[in-house]
C-alpha cells in the first residue's frame, strides 16, 4: 500500500512539472540553429539541431543530471525568452558583451572568435574595417556584427539569419556581410564568387547565457567546461567541428 501511495504522488509531481522551466529534470536551452558549426539543422535525420554548442550543452545537461531540451528561435529573441523564463540557458555562439551583461549572466568564455567581412571576390572596395563606413552591409539581426556595422556608419540591412545576409550579397544588393569567422567560412564554402577578408577586429568571446539570478547554473556550466578542457573532450569537439 505504501508503495502505491509513493508511486502515485511521484507521478503527480512528475506531471505537474511537465513543460515548465522549473522542471528539475530538464535543461531547456535556447539557440538559433543557423550558425554552423556551432548550431545548425542537420544530422542523420536532416532535421536535428546539432553542432559544437549543442554537444557542449549535452554534456552540461548530463553533468547536471538533466534531460537536454533544445528550442530553436530567432537570435534576437533569445535574451527575451531567457528573461521570460521560457529557457534556462542560451547556447548560440553568443558573444559576451557589457551590454548583454546588463540583462543576463554569462558562463566563462568557451570560444574566441572574430568578425570577418565577406564580399564578392572581384570587389576591392573594403580593406580595413573603417572602409565599411557608408557601405551597404548585411548582418544577422541583433548580432555583434549588426552593432559594429551600425557603429561604423554602414547602411545596415539586418536579416534573421547569416544565410540570408549572404544571399543578399550574392544577389548584389549589398557591398559586404559582417559575420563571425567560422560561420562565415561555412556559409561561403562552395561559393567561389565570394571572398572572406580578415581585418583588425577585436577578439570576441562566446559564453553561455543564463538568467542573472541563476548563479547555480553558471557554476555548473563552468565546472563542465573546466572538466572538458582538462580531460581533452573539449579539444576533440574542436577537431570535430572546426575546419
Ligand atoms: N557572436 C555573435 C553575437 O553574439 C553572433 C552569434 C549568432 N549566433 C547564432 N546562433 N545565430 O552576436
């Protein structure tokens, strides 16, 4: 009899916890799966969300004893979703910036990146970042590239994905795309008519974002990152995803 009562009350707890971010059994991670090799749609089924960040998130969830749930959304709505309690963590190649730190907490940095400029291969009008001033530049909406192009005084065309920004360039509608280097080289692979230019941009550091009051999750993420760095699995992931 005792057993039955325990079983019943357990299933009630399990039920009442369903679909809520307060559910102790799930780690709900928000991403924008248009950023290869960090997060993109692919895999065996062709419709899985996979990538470097997703593998890191898997390990973070596993170490915390939770089931990983990945929610794909627009990049510029991730912080809103986090602060509305719809997701527990952002894993989206998100650069740690002082502006974002006003509204979210970041894990330790886990990847160093930089912006690059993509142009048509036969275009020679941009050789330093200041050449972006007054040029038509396509970016991903809400990205650091978006902020930088705006600051540099470009005519900014912002899209929901880097892919669309590159399309705009391919179609001759803009002079350049400003985007993170790894995804940029992924997006222009097999497009010999486009060229990537590295310039003197400051390094950026990606971090996982969590709600400001969630110090416990920050600590858990950092512990997993440290362990993965010391046991070599972080390097294995780098070798798997970064070409
Ligand atoms: N690192 C850049 C930023 O934080 C771009 C990130 C875009 N990420 C994505 N999953 N689409 O703004």
